[in-house]
C-alpha cells in the first residue's frame, strides 16, 4: 500500500489550506484514516481521525478550525484547515490504520508553513 499527500504550502495566518492523501494498494474503506503533524524539534502529534463509519475526532488545538473527511470512491482523505495559526506549522503526515492483522501505512509528509 501507498499513501501520497499533497496540498501543503506557505500561507499567511488566518488563511486556509486543504491537504489530500490518496491511497493505493489497500482496501481504503476498511481503514481508519488519520492526519498527524510534526513540528521541528517536537514529537509527532495526532491531529484528526476518521473511522470507516465517518466518525471524526480532533486534537483540542484544532477543533473548530480543521475538518477531516474521506471519499471512499476516490480512496482519498482530506484535511481542510481554516483560520491557520503560526503554531500549525509542521510536516503533516497521512496515516492508514487497518483492522487487526492488517498493516498500517504512512505517507511521506507534506510541509505546511503559516507565516505571522
């Protein structure tokens, strides 16, 4: 399986970005999908998850600003990021967690930089 992220870039504070993660080689609809981020010098942090049934969860720092969604027909998960803050600057990683016995997968990461 493979995950490929896109959509990162440089944006001013208050702006928006939409990250995409396209999956291949896995039964996408059977996987819980997630976005993590890692800022320089920090540990990787779970940002948002979406289950196979569409249930979502967010870290407190992004609640009300970020929205995770999935399109099983396109085998793609999205992260809509609004009202971006400089502290959102990080490399964002897509993650696919399968049922027991299935492998998990990580994307290569996409850089998001928010300028003040």
